[in-house]
């Protein structure tokens, strides 16, 4: 049993924006004047400039049932939600979902035995219901790979058309449609080449197919913006040649070209981020410069209507994921600079990957929420939500490592965002050109409050010689809003959910050598594997792969296996887990190996909640099952099972509670 979360009490963060005004009389050394020229308008901030990607097979119904996650999405201002996912879009069939994500049920070799029950994934109707709850924009994916991979293109085009017809019939307008995903990567369904014919996407074949699918979807939504995808290195020769080919064929239908940016792949650390001023996409080019370069390239090629979109972005895997000193706050602060650069560049569409990843290793958690609960990422997103609909104006900072974005609203309000990625506290003076400050409406700091989780606090400004000043703490992200309309009170973040911290090693409790007490358990976790239900511990049998299920290493490889003999009146292994940690504990998944030793051994396995303290979970309720297993013998690499508990209505054990 793995990836539990100890949780803080339910929070409702309602922080009043009370600002301190103090008068000082002299300029001190170390004060920097940031310039804002509200008369020099640069570009508008679109609703889609900050969104997030969903992966349909990752989101169980239980995640959204109480409305709290929808509340978080709305509160932090996510303007769009991408569905059904990234590479998953190249495998899925919207009207015949299997919950396996990366498995195409058009594949003749597809095995339906691993299909997930509908409660374990987000179908189209559930996605549209989430759109209703949050007000986010619809962004639908079209699967082009299945048709070309399995020689069913006419059927695939009809599938795309029927998707749009169905959504329209439900009363929705679709403004954004994306076509396949990463057609240059092996993970794409066509490029993975499960039919072994050696074929893969080329810029030419992709553009030709794009035109066919574009005609199908525009028959229903003629004004929808269509998004093509391309390789990520916008300054590379391959990107240029690919674009010249694709635009010459499909340029009239393409509105956006999607590139994916994961900062510093395999090398990302806090120290590297701190050394890059500003943060670099590659070489000496910043993310701001990359977006501007791509938009200029499209215009230079004769397609000024085509714009760059970034449908996946985040901090890449790297040494930070195993650094014991790294925190969720540090990850979030690094992310905030990427979003700052995107808004400075005038990026129209930006989607964090991903909104949530279930059972993610806590050390590498970089998502807006974690299994339904808000992360530090959600806090900086809330600060940036106030940019939507405003116009970015000219601004600059003379301080090395301090970056500024400014945007004004239609009613004269002005909001500034300031990132201090240095280890030095700075005093900042606002030098407003052509703009008179009559009111400091709200001011916030996103910082490390000492626990590494990240926090928001209100900050004060003071006035000197007619200009406003504030303090930027070292390693902080700040927002100050001026001159809000008198009838517009500052919005206040309300994150109604539990804040969670997973147990670091991911494993709560495990058995592999003996019945009774566990062979491995986290601090404060106890349990028992009932010996009475077992025939014996057989020392001539065992799984040799060294993992619990397929996911977690550390299982014994010595020949010891629990033998269950149905002929002696028992056909199950019963175990329980008890929480004595002093805090709530969440159960994420159960991992095990099972082999049918003999020809007559049971070939069906079912995971059942027997009893316990999980609210709303019925005793003897089946959770997952599989049938028709093969006979695999007493020794060797047993079949692996990694079964999620995310479909349960409740999977949190309070202190003193247990589950069987």
C-alpha cells in the first residue's frame, strides 16, 4: 500500500488585504526604481494564457465529486482545460474510452482485460460538467494517429466530426481544437508503430491529414481556432524546415503551432535556476525570446495569423527531484518565472502540464494540485489570474535578478508582478510614467513561510517623495495592484481543501516474507496479514522481480510466497492497515504480485474493501478485478498488479482509524 498523505486540517484561506502606509524621509542605498509606462501598451493577456492539461485516464470521479477541485480551478483562474491529454489523445476514442490511456482499442492486439471502470477516469460528459462548474474554456483533442496507424482514416475523421456534433448538441461552443500530439516523438501512437510497418509522421503527412480533419471539425465549429503541433526547438533548422512544409500545405487552416517546454531536461536544479538571469529555454535564449522568435518566424514566412502556443510546460526532471533540500515552494517559484516570461512575450495559450498527476512522487511534485489538494503552484497561479483581460504595458527593472510585469485594466487599474530570485532583500520604488497612483488596492507576497510549502501574505507599501515603495524579500514573488475601481473589492484566495504531504518513501506497509506483522511499514503505520486465511508460507515459490507490483522496488527475491488454497475453505488473503501517525492518512494504491501456480489454480483476482472506517465505502465492495489469467507457475516473475484506490468515495484514514 503506497503514497499516503498526512494532511493538515482543512483550511479556508481568507486573508484581508490590509496595507500599511508609513512615511519615510530619505532614500537609502540599495533602493531600486522600477519603471512602468502605462501609456506604452504592448499586448492583451488572453484568458487562455494560463491553463492546465488534464489526462482523462488519471482523473477518477471521486476527485471532483465534492466540488472542491472545481472551486480551486475557478479560484486560481485557469482559463482553459485541455482534454483528453497529451500523448493520450493519439490513442483515445472519445465515445469508447478504455481508461488505459496509452492503449488504443483499435489495435487488433488490444487486451480489454486491463480496461478501467468508468468511475476511474474522466469521460467527455464529466469534462464538460467540469467546464460548467469552473467557467474554463473548452480545448478538445482530435486523434489523427489511430486512423493512419490502423488504416481506418475515414472512420477516424468521422469520429472527429461526431465528437464536435455531440458537443454542439449538448449546448457548447468549442473555440480551441488541437490535432494529435508530439508528432515528432516516439510516444505518439503512429510513431510508436505498433503495427510494425515502419511508418511514422512526417511534416508532409501530418499537414495533409490536418487539412482533412480541419474540414471535418469546422463543419460544426467554423470559428474554432485549430492547433497544430511541432518540434520544440524553434531556433533549430528542423523547426524551420518543418514549418515551411506544414504551412505551405495547411497554413490556411492552422491558427496556432504548439511547442512544449520543460526547463533544463535532466539537469534542472534550484542552483541552475538561480544562476540564469533570466531563466533560459536553451543556450542564451529565454522563454520570452523563444515565443517572440516563433511568432516572428511565422510572420516572416507569410503567415502572420499563426501564433505560438505552449500546450505543455513545466520544470523538467532533474537532480532537484532527489535533492533533500528542495521544496515545493522552490519548484513553484521557478515555475512563476516561466509564466512571467510567457506573459511578457504575449503568449496566447499556455497550459501547465499537468493539472494533477495521481500518486506522484512527492519529491517531484510540480502540479497545481496533488491528488485533489492544492500545491504551492496554485498560489502563484492565483496571483497571475489577475492579469487575465488586462493589457501589458512597458516596464523594466534595473536590479539584477529582479523581474517585473505590469498590466492595466479597462477601468484604469494597474497591477504589477515582481519576482526577486536573488538572496538579497531589495527595496523597490515605483516610478510611474504618465500614471497617478491614488490607491494601493492590494499587495501580496508569495514566499517560503518556513515549512517549504509556500504561503501568501499581505505586504505593506509606504510613500516617499510622492512615490510608492515596498520591500521584496529574497526569493519571493510579489503582486501589487493600484487604483482598483471603488466598487471592485480585491479578490481573495479561497482554497477549500486539505494541504497534504506524502510519506517520503511512498510505501506505507508491505509484506513479502511472513504473515502477521508487516515486513515494512512507515512510522505510525501498523497492520496485519491474517495468517488464518493462508494455507502456508511456501519456501519453494516466489516472485523474482524484486518489486511490489511493477512500481515499487525493495521486495524480497528469496523464495517465500503466501499460498492460498481454496480447497481448505479459504480463497483470500486478508490484511488491514491502521493509522497511528497523529494526522490524517490517505491511501492511494495497492501493489501485489500473483501467480496461478497450477493448471487448476484460480485465474480471477478481485480486490475487496472488507470493512473499516472509510466513510461511504460499503463493506464487501469490490474495488478492482481481473479475470482469465494464465497459469504462470510457482517461481519466476509473477504478473504485477498496481491497483489504484482513487475511485473510492473516501480513502482518508483519520488518526486511530483502519481499513481491511
